[in-house]
C-alpha cells in the first residue's frame, strides 16, 4: 500500500520501519506542499499549515460529492521559525470554490485569543540561560523541531554544549539534522556518555518525556533511575510543554521528584516556557470564516473541546443542523445535500497478550481484576466413588487473600463450612451441585470474617 507524506514526515517514519524490518517492503511516496495526489475517486491536495513540527500540512480532499477540508493540527503564526505560515490564502480560495465539510482542530477551542508565536519564548529562555548556575535540562515533545532549533541557538549564544537524552529525541534530532530541518554547528553536541566531562555551567541537556511517561528519559532522570544522567541539586529544569489532558498526574509526579532532589523547575504553571502549536478561538474563527463550510465536524481534543468548537461554528454562521459532534466509532454519512450519523462501529483498546492480539475478552479481564483485588482460594477434596464419603481433604490453598500467620482460624472455619456441605449433600451424587454449594459456603465464611470476596475454586475428585 503506498504511503504519502512530506519529506520530514517520511524521514521520521523510516527509522521506525527500519526497526521493524519492513522498510524495504514499504512504498513511501514524497509529496510537497501544493502537490495533489489522485487516489481512486479522491484528489488530495497538501496545504501548508504552521504547527510545532515543520513540514506540516492540512488536506483538501475533492470527493465525488464535494470538497472536504481537514486542517490537521494548525495555528496562525504570522512569523513562524521556518518562514512557512499556515496558507490562509489557499484556505480562503478553497472556501471561494466551495467547501462541503470542514474538519478542524479543536485542541484549544476553550482558550480565547491567539496562540502566540515561538518567538515569544526568546525572552524567558534568555533569562533562564543567563541566570542558571549549573546544568540546564529542557524537556519538550520529540517532534517539536522548532523548539529544539530555538534551544540550539540559545546554547550557541550562551556557550553551552548540547547532549541529547532519550531514544526518540536522539533519532528525531539526527533525522531532522540530516534532512536540513535542524541546523546544528559541528562540535556543539556531545555524546551523552561524555556529558559528565563538561562543566555543569556549560551543559544543556535536551530530553523527551514532557508528558511524564513512566519509561521516558525525563521521568527516569527525575527519579534518579537513568543509567547515564540523573537530576542533581542545582539543576534548572524546563518542561517546555503543557500536559495533555489525562497526563496531569504523571507530569506533577515528575515535577515533585525534580524538586525532591534539589532542582529548580520551570513549567507551564510557574513560567512562560511554552507556546502551544494549536489554534485558539480567534484563529479557529478565522479558519471557519475563510473556508465557509456547508457542514462542520470538530476534531481533535476532549469532548468538551469539540462542543466548544461546535458552538463557535454556529456563531460563525453554520446552521445548527449542519454541525455534527462525534466521538470515536461514530460514523458520519455525507453527500452533496445532507449529513447524518451512520452506524456505530466498535472501537476502543485492543489488548495484546502474549501472542494473542485482541483475543482477551471482557470476562477474562474481569477475572483478572477480581484476582488482583481479592485473591484466590482453592478448595481441594476427594470423595469415595462408591459411597460419596470424604476420603481426603478438604485442603485450602490461598493466594492474595490474607497473610498465612493470620489465616489459621479463617482456614479452619472455611474447611468446616466445606465439610458441613459434604455431610449435608452426602446423598447427592451430582458433583456440579456439590461444587456450587462448597463455593457458596466458603465464600460466605470468608466474607463474614474479612469482608473480602476472593475467587473460590472448589476442586472435587472421585477416587
């Protein structure tokens, strides 16, 4: 299957394909800004947009029923670092030609005003680089090449060497440099293994992990679990990113660990060290006014952000019945004169367990959760095949229920409950009924004494 992308996109993709040993089998086709590709009945044009990663594009898709415009992640920065702003002239001309459906980035739909420029960070970075007594550590998204270039310039200005921490960031740094999207003078970088040889006041560490990912370089650095570099007292750490919704707790844990080990930390709540790559309300309104779509679907972001963006579209003149807010799995059917919801498609997490992909059913997950929360209790016994009398047991084996030294009375009571059931059902030769009765009796005994409900498994054999 052919894969289309801009030069940097494919450049970042190739190492991942190489790692999975499928690069040779991949059909990668480069497209440039303004190029159009015919894919069956669809003609797809790449339109320049400004985002935190260079070489980003939105898509204009000509379909048999009309034009669909997808903004991708975008912002309206009139003077971006690479000199390629979002091409609003092209979006406006698409609007003049007619846009049937607009799909637009909703990530910052709750925030008023404009998103700001990458250049707004220069003064805060200058203050930090000019005052830091020791090492400076900056964490941001591995894909934010504009920010990395900015930090490289700061390192040159303040005569600091640069070491890159984290595999994803190292790979993106290398690829962007090779493709010419990142300009780094020879001799500025130092291998991470040799970073300790550089005086602290002359070193800048660039790291990924701004979202508190458990195995990321910054998280391990903050917890002093990194094999090569760990936080020291006197480090100045800059987290140049805003937590993605849902990641706040992990990010705050990382910040706490940095403070705990003596670092000074700059992050979104205490310093102007990040500029978003996503359009805010005034920019979103400008995109709506430029494209003037017949129908509108907000995309990207939490449900509340989709709703805020939908309301903005209504304010911009899109009729209420032509604005559709959808979540993952909700299909939308579109033609030249109507838009309506289609059938809901099953979506969600696909679990990979051993060699199986997606074969772990909810009942299995429920059992695992039960085991994790309350433990397991196995009751084994043997009955005489002819008389039904008890020949061996009952023996009880517990895991994760209660400490062995505290469980002697509980185990004795549970064993007695099982024996009473066997006596009561001595005339019954149905093992299924007997197992169910033992399960209920033992479960009730454990619940009365511990208020826990372990998974009770009776094992009855006849000898």
